[in-house]
C-alpha cells in the first residue's frame, strides 16, 4: 500500500484527534487527501506526515535509492500541504554496526535546518493554497493515481500562505519558472529564494520579468533543483 491515513480505517476514523499520514508516494498527495475529506468536507484534524521513505532504505526496489533530496521533498511537500510537522526515519532503526557514527548525517543536518526555518515563522497559520491558488503557472500536475510512484519521479509545486497574506511559502522540487497570482502577493512584499539543502544559510532575492515570471536561480548547494520561494510582507 502506497499511502495510509488513520481516517481510512473505520475503527479509527471516529475516534482519532489527528491523522497519521503514512506514504511512500509524494507526500502532498496523502496530506492533502487528509486535509480534504473524500466526501468533500474540510477535516479540521491535523494531518501529520509521520512516516515515508527512510534514509538508507527504499521500499520500492525498482526505483532510485532514497537520497537527501528524497527526504527534503517528503518533508517540504508535507509542510506546504498542511502538515504541522514531519518525521524522518533511518535504516539504522535496526542498529547495524556503526549506527553511532551516522547520527548526524547531511540529511539530519538539512532537515534540522528546515525545522529551524519553519519554527521562525507562524507555521500554524499556513494554509495550503487550495481555495485560492497562489501559484498560477508552472506548478505542474498533481499525482492523483493510486499507482505507486517514486518521490523523485514527481515534480508538482506546492504552496501555503497565511490568511492575512503576510507569509507564503512555495516548494519547487525541480528547476522551472513559475508565476504567482499578483492579487495574493502584498504590494510591499519581499520575495527570496531559500536553499533547502542549507535552509538557514543566505537567501537570494527572487525577481520577476515583465510578465510576472519568476525563474529558479539555479541548483542548490547539493547540486539538486529543489528550492523554496518565501514571500513576506515588508514592515512599515
């Protein structure tokens, strides 16, 4: 099974206060399915991405090994789709020889920096841009099939913003050019690129052309294409 929600089970659905999201597919799919119930109503229970691909493992033997990029995508797709957090796992849960030397891998450092970045914001106010799409061009097509797909084989852009528009975060898993709805971007706003492989490092200004197109500046510090676009309302 490629995805599982607590509310999928008839026993747990009426008693759980939050939704455990378990998936090896692109995480936004299951998190958004939990956020928007199959019956068309909006579920107020938090949908927390709680388990996916582990570092050093991949349950899909015919696909690429889990990489640091895989783990970043899992976390950032979930965080920009309504999840109040994310979990990371490692093959070292089996405590093989040398597990003590792998407690602070690059993936651990990257996800720690992403968590610190999120904690610097009012993350609990971020709402997935379902009702009012912020990204109106260049975001790709969401994966909706029940067939298994590897995280690295999907390229959908996810976004979330606060109701007052003072903060918006867009996750782009691959290099491209996107366009935002100008009505949802404050007139006095700062647009910056954050490197998800070094989330607490220096930011780059994001610029748009005369058509409003915003191109990704280039590969991140890991040489991969994923980036975060952060939009904040300038004070005063």
